[in-house]
């Protein structure tokens, strides 16, 4: 996988988390890591008037931040740094990702959340409605994890609605590039109406697990381990907490059926998962961008 991974960097703990997750993904997949600081465009500067010297100061400071971030990376990670200007941080990241034909955009969690968990900020919200490439959400505290664990397993949350092709494509691409095992997660038995008979739920869940496992064996290349599990619990959050999660794991979810083609939109199930998920989550656009060669 000779792809390019864009990391939205800020000189904060969230920025460090994003760099850590991006570096793990880049090293495991053989991709280039591109660290990007997005500065406000002139027309959005309301605190200070346009000033050439001030603009140079900001760009110099951004360059210093990027240099510090690069120092946290190992020699095994090929990296480049960029300072861009845009009307919004998310807009700048999408523009760089399109320019580089990047495979992923990585960002950190918003402040105020629990360590090891996700909290969506304004940048993540905007990206999840505008990006045409998968967005990787790094949980808080990711920078403190052991970077040597790499990427050991990919858990793809598979539902019953149409549109799973992009999710499978992303999972297969990453599994092939990283050598990670694959686990298919069915949430079909969770959050169903209380009136549904529990026996029916168990039968439906077992049947769905068998179905997705058969699909995986048919779709995954030789040499990639595949398993399927049915999440159980009174809610999506409970089900996610009860599952085992490896330190080197990535969760992969598809976009809601409400998403526009080649766009992201976090569905209600994925949003509920995010509250309790202790590992990075990749949100995949509803259809893959044409011409993208990860």
C-alpha cells in the first residue's frame, strides 16, 4: 500500500493523538504520513487585521509545531509537513487530501472527554459531513499507547442495510496492506424493540453472523484471518463495552444511508459505538472515491 495519510495537526494533546494513530497506520501499511497545520484564511481573521509580518509569524510557528511533531516519529515512518490556509480546518484538510489523493484523514478527539474514548468536536463534525475519503478518529490518550503494537486487528461493523461494499473494500484494502486479522461485528440483535422475543433475536443474530462470515471468506484474500461475532447487550453502548478490544485494533464503520455518494455521514449506530469505543474508528464514505488507488 503506497498511499498517503493526512493528519490534521494542532499543538495539543489531540494533535499528538492524531499523529500517533496516523503513524501506526502509516508504518503498518507502508504509507507516507503528511502532517498538516491549517491556518485561518485572511478573510476569516477577525481578531487581527491582515498583516504580512503576522502571517509570517504564524507560518513560522506552525513550522516549529510540525518539526516538534515529526520528532515524535520513528525513522520507519516516511513523513512530510504542510502549512496551509483555509476558511476552516476541515476544509483545509479535505483540500490537502484531495490534492495528495490521500487514503485517509486522521484527527484527534475534542477536549473534555474521557481518556481512551472519543468526543467529536466541530472539526470532526464538519469532516464527517464533507470528506470524500475515510476519516480516522483517534481516541484521547492514543499518544500514550505503545507504538510498537502496530495494527493487529480490524473490526468492521456490518449491518443489514445495503451499502456495505465500501466498508468491505476498506477492510480488505487495510487488511491486505497491514496483515491484520479481520473481525466482522454484527449489531443486528442490539437496540431491537422490547416486544421482540429473545429467542427470535438469538436465532436472527446467529443467522446473521453466519451470513457475514460466509461473505467475508468469499471476499477476503487468502492469508487474512476472518471471524464474525454478534454483539449482545441492552444497548449499542453496552454491547461495545462487553466486546474485547486489542491495543492494536481499528474499528471500521460505514456511513449512514443518508450520506450523499462519496461523502461521510455518521449514522446513529456508529455514533453510539463511538461513545464507548476504546480504539480508533475509521468512518468510510458511502461509496469510494473514483480513481483512488490506495
